[in-house]
C-alpha cells in the first residue's frame, strides 16, 4: 500500500522571527564560498586522473581480492616508489588462468612470483599487468602471488603521486580518485570489487611520519629507517588507498560513543601550523557526533578517523583519514560525510555519483542547519539551489560516464544532487527520510545504486517515488510556479499553475508549501500539486489575507515564480447578488438559489483535488462523493468564480 504524498493541511503556525545562533564556537565565515571551492577542487583532481576510456580493465570482475599486504619505501624528498604487494584473491570464474591488474607503464616490474617461484607476465602499453597464473583456477578457488616493482610515477596535472615542500620540509602524498592508483601501485581500479582487508608497511627516513588507512599498529626503527604499520580490516576501494609522508606533528581527539567507548581521531598536520590546525580541526568532534546520531555510527569506529595535511589545495576522502590542504568547517564536514557516503557505501557506477557527492554536499549543508540554523543554513539553501538552477536543463543522473566534467559536475552531481535529497526529505518527512538513509547505509553493502536507494526510500515511507525520480533524477530542469489567489466568502481560493524549464519533464508533481499571512499571522499550507492550474480552497473564516508566498523555507527547486491576486466576478458583483446552497449538511445533492445564473460547479476536497459535479436545474448532484467537507466553486459562463460555498456531506 502506497501512501499519497500529502494533503492540504496546516502544518504549523509559522513564524519568520529569528532564532539565536545555536552554536557559535566554529568559524563558519566563508562556508558558502568554501563549498564552491571544494567542488572545484574535486573536479580538477578527477579530471587530472581521468583519461581515455581505455582505463577499463575488462578482467576486473573475474577476481575477488580478499587481502593485500602492501610494503612501500618512500623518501618524501624523492619522487620515487619501491613496492612489494602480495595479493590473496578468489577466482570468480571457471578456467581462470590470468590475474590482470592496472599499472602505469612508467613503473618497472622487478618480479612476479608465487611463494618464491617466478611467474611470467606481460606489462602492456595499455597500462595492464597481465600475470600468467601457470595453472587454472575454478570459481571460488583461492590463489596468492607477489609483485615487486619500482619507478617514478607519471605526472599528470594534480598527480596521483606528488611531492612538494612546506616550510622547507619535503612532503610526498597520493591522491587516486578515480583512476590514479595504477600510477603508483598495481591493483584493480574499478567499482566492482573492494579489497576486503589489508596491511600497509611504509618505510621512511627516521624523522618522518607516514599517514595511511586504518589503525596505526606500530612504528619501528629497522636498519636506520622507520617502518609504519597500518592495518585496515574493512572493505576499501582501490582509489581510497593512500599515503602521505612528511615531518608531521600528530595530535589526537576522541569522539565519545553512547556505549562509553570513543572513536580515536588521529591528526597529522604540518608542525609550523600545529596551533592553527588544532583550532580549525576542533569542529571534528561535534560534526562526527552529529553524523553518528543522524545516520549510523562512523563505519570504522574500531580503527580511527583522522586528517592528514597535504600539498594540494582541496580535500580527498581517503578511507579513515581525509587528506586536506587546509582545514575549514566545510571541507571537514564534506570529507567526513564521504566516510559514510562514498567510502562505506560507494556509488556502484559513475551514473550514481550523486550517492557520493550529492550526499557529501547535503551533509555539509545539514551541519549548517544543525550548527547555524538561522544564518548559514538559509544561505546554503539559496546558493546551492541557485547553482542547481543556473541552467535550464541537466539531470542528476549522469548520462555520459565517459566525460569527467559531466560526472563531477558541480551544478548537477553535487548541488542538484544535494537538493534532490533535500526535496526527498520534504516529500517523505524527516523521520522516514533519515530512517531510510540509515537503512541504506546498513543494508546496501559495498556499492550502492540509485534503484537500490529508491527501494530503501520506498520501503520506509510507503511512497511510490518512481515519478519523483523520473522528474528530479532522470528528468531535467525545474518548475516555475504561477499562483493566482482570491478571497471568496470565507475561503482563500488558489489556482496553482506550473511551467517547466526543460521539455523532458511534463509536470513536477510536488507538495508545494505556501506561506499565507492571515490577519498578521503566518501559516504554512501544503498544496499537493498534481495537475496544472489546480484549484485549492483554504478556509480563512473572517480573517483576511495580507500576503502569500511560495516555498518560504526553500524546500523545493523552483525559480521565476509569480504570485497574482485575482479580482473575480464575485468581488465585482453587486453586493445584492445572493447565492445560497441548501441543505447543508447535505446528503446526495444541494440546490442553488441565486440572483445570477450559475453555469457550472467545481467541487474541491480537503486534499485539493478538483472534481466537476453534474448541475441541472440549479441542483448539484453529489451522489458520487464520499462524506466529508468540500468547497463548491460556483462558476459563470466564462469559468470565473461567482462565489464559494463550504458544505458538509454526510
Ligand atoms: Zn566530495
């Protein structure tokens, strides 16, 4: 059973008076500008790594990587990597004779072997390392092998493996999304298979710290160098594996959990900015508390969260440790949000990138709602919706996944994606929306797709959201609302029309909130808009309408709306005109007695649905109507309203 979306009900007396700033401990200045910058940087990074469609490893789905040990030697002063990786994997097909990994041709293979026995391989110009298993695996057979390699990773724009300096000290970092891991380690870079578990060993000069994924197990001095051992026991995408090495200063934070435990937050920052970074990063605890409560507990609570400062101006949501150039509230909240949306549940294809970026953008907005309800939250809604509607077309659904500009479109994947989530929350209500998102996080597994997400939303709410997603996710554009209103007898009559910015959507069915100021008091009414020029009747009694506004709290994407008061026939009518209907309450019919001719009658129910009722000899046939309260609109020959009458049908 599906519920209908909404009925025309008074939600609450609504006041525009201001609230005090809920929480002023964070520096929120610049948060709106920051969002644009975050998007810009993520897009730049993705563009740099995204090359021709030949990136596709056609063989990725044939194997399932269970576990990897990854050992790297890094000196941050030198752009060079030396690595040894051991893979434990399962065949997902019969007659498997090869393991195919992505690896840049700038890197050189030293050896490929299984337990000391060399295996033959081919490292082709299309950046694939094809290893001959020297045996045939059937489905579910396990195998293991080790690859040793070294070299200078290629440079391409905001490279996946880069060096720089800060205050004269060398730093080296990686940044692989979406297809950069092959530039510095052989692996499968796809949205099919996560590495289920891994141990990372990074050997560095003595005075260095190495940031990476998972829990820091140990730092040991071996042969005049430091070996940093990180362990991660959760599934991880190849593009989220990362390291950064420099003379970091480290500091800890702890996020308390309801069960008395706490989540360790480990921060690696430049020593010269330690005090400043400690101040900027202090918001981490409140943001994570908020996400833990609103969604589900941080997915890697048994290991850590953290930040590592690096030499690129943006941020990257490396699993368990976000890398950032500097620390702003927006960037911290955006990258942390990705730990749930992007890292725990990763978009299952680039069509579905909004499940990463739309969510991260929306969660950063939700932080403003939580921590700065009156000031920055309205600004966020204005700037995000303005961006989404800055061109008439474009879908959140990525129609062309060969274009990185399209995938990482700030306007569509980030801002419109975030606003579509905001509208889903409006349509579903807070309880159902957030519960459905929690169910999705708990149930979706490693990868999520939009149809799966839809099923979680529908199961929780009981709503059929097919049409909503057809309009707002697959369809393009947004509506402009055209509202006409008049006061008739004891009713406010609203006619709500709609035009669309793009022909791909014929009509946006939406519950539309309307602000009506009656005798100086603001009220929100929700009009369930299902057809063009739909007429609604709102009981106002003897109160008069001061003003009307559409969507005052910015729940919807809509632009260029118009509002017009209509002077109707009844306003012009000679006050001696009389219109009576009886009986009231009625049963099967009402009779009209009037001094002017009534040509037709429309009946509006409390949900705003409009019906024609048969009219003959001034008698309105109501036998087809259920008991309830209705508004009758008495119309003249030009379909203008002569008057309205409220009746009870028993
Ligand atoms: Zn992002």
